[in-house]
C-alpha cells in the first residue's frame, strides 16, 4: 500500500487550515472521498442523469442499470446471498428505523423484549426505544464492562423467551471495541432470536461477510466508507424482509394501485418508496471499488499498525486517559485529559490544522457509564499516517501545557 499515492487520491487532504496542513482525524464521523467517487457521480450527472425504473428511453435505462449494478456490487462486497437482500436507504439511521418500524410492527407485542447494548449510537438505541414505547414492550440494555467490552455470559443471560430482536453495534463509535458479533449471533440464534448488526463503524475497517456472520439484518452508511452522503444499505435475510410490511408508502414500492386496493412490489423495491438516490448509489459502488482495488486485507493491516502506533503514542501523554481499552479495537481513539474540557482541546487542536471530534458522539449512555461529559475522539482511516499521529501527540502536549 503506497500511502503517498493514496493521499493523492483525496483532494481535500491537500489543503491547509489556518496555514497548517490539514490532519483529518474525524473519520468516524465521516470519511473523505477519493476522486474516483466524485468522478463517478459527476459522470452520471454529465452523461446519464434520468430517473430510474420508470422510463423506456435510453438515459433512464442506462441509469437504471447503473443503479442495479451498484446494488449487485454491494451485495457481492458483503457476500449477501441475493441481490434483492440489499435495500438502499439514506444511511444507517434510516435502516435501523426501517427495521424497528417494519419488523416491530409485525413482531413486537406488549411485554416483549428488545435487547440492545449500552454502547449503542443513538441511531441504534432511540428507534428501538420508540418501538418499545409504541408497543408497550421493554427495551433491555446490556451494560458493557469497564474496559468497554461486552461479556458473552451476560449477553446470553440477558436473552429470555420474551426477547424478539437484538440489535448490536459491530464496532463502537466511542470505545472502538470490536464486538464478537459472530459469537453473539450464534448465541441469539440458539434462542431463535434475530440479530441486527450496526456496521456503521466496521464496514470500512473490517471484512464483513453477512453469510459468515449469519446476521439477520446489517446496516451501514456510504459516507463512512469513502462514499457519498445520503446513501446507506440495509441488508436483510430474504425470508425476514419478505414477511415484513412496507415502511413508507409511495411510488416504486407498489406493483399496482387502484382506488380500493394496493399490491406491494417485490424485494427490494417494497422498501424503497420514492425516487432513490441513484447518483449516490453509484458513488457508493465507486467507493467500494476503490477499497477493493487497494485490497481490503492491505487496508486492514495498514490501519491495524497505525492504530497500534497511535494508541501507544497517546498513552505516553501524562494525564491522558483512554476511554475504551478492550483487547480488540479499531480506528477510534477516545480519551479525556486531566483538567481539560474536550471542547477546549478540540477547538485548540483545530487551530493547529488537526480535526478531531469532541463531545458525546451521539452515545450519551457511554458518557453516563464513565461519569464524563464527553471525550476527545481521534479516528483514523486508510489515508492517515504515523507522522500525523506524531503531530497530534506533539500538539496535545503543547496545548496541555498552555491550558494547565
Ligand atoms: N451507528 C454508529 C455506530 C455510528 O457511528 C453512526 C454514525 N456516527 C451511526 C450509527 C449513524 O450513521 P448515519 O448518521 O450515517 O445514519
């Protein structure tokens, strides 16, 4: 992997912020886009733009087939058995809401239990809480251990005969923990409970194979895997998706409409009401192709080494406490510093050209667990370098001296 060539693929990284070279370490929030992604979308607008699925003319047929090829490409990338198991959404959030609403409508009754963990992003917490409230069901929250890992024993005992669905994050966006989702799914399936995997923070850093995991649902967002905003993916097993009612009504999701009867379309269209974001779907395909052309295994290895280096260097800073110290982690480094508010550190780092995120990262229960108001979060991607980590450490030390 030639990192300098890779960096050249991302035009945004070339700029200076306040006269300092940009060091972008906010990749868990969103990743930057390579030229190939931007060009794929521009090309569609320049040459082929036309609403899909509805036209008989050349442009419509071409953009429809580009859209459906993107679906096939994504299905292959995550090893889905069928292309129609890929539903395009606006992102992970919409995918969770879709399942919480549609699966929930059909399968959750009063007194049933929905199991999530304490480390979920609000996107994978609030929709389930809303479902529980709508149905007078119970949202059970599995706490995490002090190091930010999940206990498989506690997970197993949290499943009861009332548990109807489990939703867990593959990688925590605050703690960086890689959860043992394959093992958790196996345990859940022993009790016949389907599992939803939030892959928003894993899809870009790990190999994700839905058949190997045997997950029932899985979701991710395009913008976190070097693709555009406004597009995401819900994977669901054919049988489950087939049995679920539509989530939104409108064009595309119907096969026929008369004044007194509506017949719904087949998968995947049943869940794709309205004009889809076909331009972004093509951008997402280009992003995945970009990763595959580099080689996912090379990316994983590079990021693993960079992450280990960053962890080691950060831990040498006096007064810095890492939040989340599980054995298996990726990409995300959350920390607090003695006597320094995360917002102050984030603001001052910005003046040195370094973009990190500070706050609760849409995971307030994690903050409550540790009794903190927020963390500073640096998150790495395939274009970051050890030299950038050195600059981060140098500036953290300098700012610490100034602020204390
Ligand atoms: N889950 C996790 C673990 C996340 O990190 C995020 C985004 N920060 C989401 C869900 C929501 O993703 P989006 O806002 O793209 O829908």
